[in-house]
């Protein structure tokens, strides 16, 4: 007698507001994680490249890149949240709460905070608040995301609609900054650029100039590294056109790395105000990036300022072009990400 032991993933009608999902397979991260991350993306921010540089900024050693933490915490959620997703729609209220060091073990939990069935009756949007913990149960990351998920049974009754009220942006008081961080003796020469907090103005637009073409092997390796099991990234039969969809986090990391040219001193990502994967990215697309400075503020840490930045990734479109007259994203726009970064004053 055959008995099913495999996991086909959750469908929209399987979620209930208020339930907590405990995601499987904790992951111990080491320096190999950093090396592979820097091989996959042109990541060059000095704080994440050099123990000596990090120590000069008040940290005990170089932490792992902020986006490594995001990808690992995110990847754990996929079997329970987005295995049957049609699209990952957006992010909000993201906060990096503590640095992650080589040797830390990360795990994830998610709370279902909202549900809304779509008008077609075939899919619905699931809102979750995900938290990443280290081996000491210290929170290292939390964020909200919402995902469009297929229904198993289109005749299943729609749940009561609950859409969480999410703020448009974090304030500086919401940001968690490492207690010992100190940019008073920051070495701009070793960091690669002279631009500091006072050199940026609200409304300024920065074209990051460089581009990287996404290769099939690289994005597959990256998605395996993050243990992301979403079918659309691996299985050509999961999409009507037979293509493998590039994991959205791959686009985020590539755009963040490209932003070094113009924002080399925007060292730490500490807040994620919002984000959208505007259009699909496929192998062969060339990712380029530009940034708009949305806001700037002081912090209570010595020599440390914060910039609120809008990072836009495109596949060859003109820089500084985001939406058409209809208010919709232009077809060349891949990513629209609003985040807080720490930079020396």
C-alpha cells in the first residue's frame, strides 16, 4: 500500500492567520559562505571583506554580508511559504538585528499575519512575518513579505480577508546598529571611494554604470546555496515558457554589489523599507543598477550616518526610468528596493 511521505507544499487554503511556521534545517555558516558569495557577486564592501577594516570600525571581526543572512533565513521559509507560489510580491519592515559571524547557526520561523483571496478564485496572497535566529536564540533578522500562492481546490471557501497595516518606511529609531560600531577612524582609501554621508543629497540619482549578465549555472548554484527549493528556479516544466526563473534574491545581491560603484561606503544594510520584484529575470539578462537617495539622517554612533536608498535593477533599460504613464513598472525594471544603509560621516 503506497503512502505519501513527500511534501507537495502548502496551498493558499492551508494557511491560517496567527499560526507560526517552524522552518526546517538549521544552517551553520562559515567563511566558505563568504568566499562563495563573493564569487557569485562582485561584492567589494570593505567591512565584509577584511577583519582588519572591520576592527578599525569597532567590530571584533568582519561579519558575513547582510544579504547572506537574508538569503539563508529566506531560503528556510520556501518549503512552507512559497513552494507553490506564483510570485513573490513584496517586502516591508525588514530589520537586521545583529551581525552574523562565521560559526553561527541560523534558523527561521514565520507567523502568518494576513490572507487575501484574489478575485479569480485560483490564487491568494499570504502575508508572513519571518524571523531569523542564531544558535543563542538571538534575533538576527526579521521582515514581512507577501506571496501569491495557488489554491489546491478552487472551490475551497475564501478565508476572511486580513491585510496587515504596514508602515511605508522604518525610522532611524527602528534601526538596530551594532553597539560598538564606530566610523570615526574610517579609512576611505582602503574602502575605495571618498564619498561620505555629507556628500549625498536627497533626490540625488546615481548610475552605477556596470552590468553583469546572469548565467544559468551561477543562479542555479546560488539558489542551491541558499537551499531555496521553489520549483520555478529549478524545474523547466514549472513555467509555461520552459525557462527557469532567476531567484529574486539573486537580483538583489547583484544590484547591491553593482552599487559599490558610487556607494562603496554604504557599508551595512540595516533596514528594508519595502521592495518589489517588478518583472521576471531570466538567464542571459544583463543586470544594471541605479540608486535614488530618498532620505538621510544622523545616528547616535560615532561617525555613523544613515542613508535611505532606492536601489533599482534593470535589464538594460535607461537609468532613472522606473514607471510608465500608467503607473506600472517599465518592462525592463527587475527590482525596486527601498533600504537603509550605514555610511561614515
